[in-house]
C-alpha cells in the first residue's frame, strides 16, 4: 500500500554538512565577536563619512569641477553605495558567505582609499589649482582624461567596498547570536556605531581637510579603513560561520519562472492538494488563495518517481514555502513604496546641503563651519526624531 507522501531527503536531512555546522555553532559566536565586527564597522563608517561628507568640496576646490557636475558625480557615487549592498547580499547568500564578502569588500575599500590618498599627495594626479580660487577671471584648468580616470577608479573602489560590506556586517553580526534579544541588542549597537562614526567624520575629519590638509584627512580615512579590516580579520577564529543557503532573490525568480512555465495548468481545488513542500510531495497542504497565479509554481506535474529520482527541474517546480515567501514580499510593496519619495529626497539632500553651505556665510564668531559639517545636523535631528517616536508617539 502506497503512502500519501514520499520523502525526498535534502542534504540537511541526510546529515551532509550538518555535523560541521553544529560543531561551529556550538563553539563560536556570541559577544566575544562583537568588538571585532564593530571595529570593522566603526573604521569603515569614519572613513566613508569623511570621504562622502567632503567629496563635493574636494571636487570643486581641488579638481576644478563645477558645482553642478560635482553634485552629479556625488549622486552617482551615492547610488552605487546603495546598489552594491544588494550585490554583496546576493553573493554572500548564494555561495561566498558573509565573511568572504566583508573581507574582500573591505580590501577593495582600502585600495580605493589608498588611491585617493595618492591623488592628493601626488600633484600630477590633480589639475593645476586656480590662481585666485574658483572665482578667478582666468578659467581654471580642467582635469585631463587620465586624471578623471584615476579619480573615478578611486571613487568606484570606495563605493564598491563600502556598499558591499556595510549591511553584510549587520547580517553576519546577527548570525553570531541565537537569542532574539541578543540580536536586537546587536542591531541597536550597530546603528549607534554607524552614526557615531559618521558624526566623528563629519565634524573632525572635515575640519582637518578644510583647515589643515587634504592629505591628513584622507590619510586618516585610509588608516581607519585599514584598522577596520585588521580588526575584522583578527576575529576569524571566533566567528560562527553560517553556510550559504541560496539567495532569496533567486528563489523568488524561480517562483515567477515556474508559474509562467506552468501557466496552462488548472488551478482546481483538487490540483491544489497535490503540491510540493520542503522536498516532500504533500496531498493536504495547499498554498493561500491570494495571488493564485503563483500557486502554479508548486503544482506537481511529474509523477512521484521522477521527483524522487531527482529529475525534476527546480525552475519548473517550487515548494509551497517559496511561493508563500514571494507572496509576503509582494504584500510589502505598498509599504515599501511609501518610502520612495522620502528616500529620493535623502539621496539628493547631501549634495544640495553642501552646495548651499558653500554659498552661505558660515562664520560663527571666529569659527568657520566647514560645508561638509552641515550633514551632522541631519544625524542630530534623526536621533531626536527617533527618540520622540519611540518614547511617545508609538504608545499613542
């Protein structure tokens, strides 16, 4: 007599790799990894803040680039910093793991900071300064193609390194803890270190760049990046390494492709009771009725012997869990879309505030506030707003 369901043993169910993971998880991880991870985050935050806050000022004053063009370059750099976390997450989840992605990204950021420090230290890598500043009647020399190439290479390496590591650090840090309250505590410290590092760079490093030398400012950025990388690598023997389980983006793409390939199948009630769940053919568990078109991705079209033999293609048959995960993401789209206008203004705010600050009278008594330091006011107002919302508005 045949049973109503037949098991397909996954590698985890067969015990493949499970023993290694258990040995790793039982010995490593925990709060001992905290200083190493936070050291990397703090170093990169200070370096990224010092570079990003004064980047427009550097392009205008040292590379003789107009304010509009400098703002465009700055916006492109900001866009890549927002893009590379997605790339880093896909690589980490798919095959490389968080540790490899963070280490390589930190090295790439270190190369970019090194090149940037060389740019300000070697006169031939920058155009000749204007005789009387940017307001000189005589046109300033524009950067050569070679100088632009070196500049964009440095910017590309920095954005790739910072973007690829910044939020992957948060994922790896959370993996070091098993209890939810410890993970929540880690995330709180993550944002504290991130914003404190940015605040230090907005105030201290920007002042050093504007009033002492760009070489010193970017040299400190280079040193902080190196210290962050060293701190992260020193903790290698203490980390808990979580085996990559595949990118969720690939899983969602598989559901869409499988639903399209099975679009001609009928979604009758009887068909929905014959679905594929966690490597098992299940005759009782059905997917939800919302977005029913996606349910076709988990309908079993092959016979059970073919599935057990492993001949079923993963891009034609998905599990109920994968289908439901994609539905949850779709349900979040309205909430996510509400932040589009806000994040768009944030992306443009840094450049606009710096350009406006350059045109202002920034002297307070005998102190002249650097243009890049104005970004620190956003950190202060953000912290105050979060405190008010958390303590007072959420309970209303």
